[in-house]
C-alpha cells in the first residue's frame, strides 16, 4: 500500500471517516492505483476545492470574527447579502399588500390634514359668531323678559382669542413615525 487508508487519512486530516468517503466520491482526494490516499496531494486538492470556512468548521475551528483577509469574510458577506435580499423582498411584499407606506408621503398627508383642520378652526368664529350672539340674546330675553343685544363682533373676537389659544396648545404636539 503506497498511501494511507481512509481511517489513517481521517486521523491525519481531523475529519470523520464519513467526510473522507464523501470527499473521495466528490473527487477532492488524490488516490493511488491500489485505492490508498496520497495524503500530501489530497490535502492540497481539498484545500483548493473546499470552502475555507466550511473546512474550518468541520475541523472544529472557531467561528468568531475575522479580518478582511480571513476566509470567513466571504461567508459573512454572502450571509449579509442573503439577509439583505430577504428583507428587500419582504418590504416589496408589504408595499404590494399596502401595509407599508412611504414615510415622506405619510408625513405630507398628516401635515396637509393638520393644516386643513387648523384653517377650519381659524375661520369658525367668523362663521358662527352672529348665530351664537342671536341664540344667546334670545335665551337671555326668554329668561328675563327684556330684549338684549349682543354684538356679534365682540363675540367673534372672544371666540377667535380662545380658538387661537387652543390651536397654540395643539401646535406643541408632534407626530412621530418612529
């Protein structure tokens, strides 16, 4: 026998016998004509054909952080790319379902709705002051029996002051989208 048996090469390489058999079937080992394994040539061929990170894990090497020249950086980059692609697909699905909205568009919509609400409240006293003055005057007249005149302009100024005070308090609220 010129080279090593599978058991001997297993002990030499630190791999299981099953891993040696798989490597032999995959052509990652150099075998002599008598079926024995050429250890030196097989080590070189296995190193060239096997992912370095996979090889280190199979021999029990650590899987800690690596530098840019370390072979595991490729695996980490590939993993990061796969995670990114999965997240990108998930965002696309959420967008199609309508569960994901564009942040700038949502902020613009909230701003527009708040502006409309504010404009409605700013113009409200002018719209209702005369009606409120008439209703209050009628109510006082029914209770006292004497006619009363309430100036709509005065009531409008009072309402505007209170509405502005309320809107100033609301202006301190901030919408946060996280």
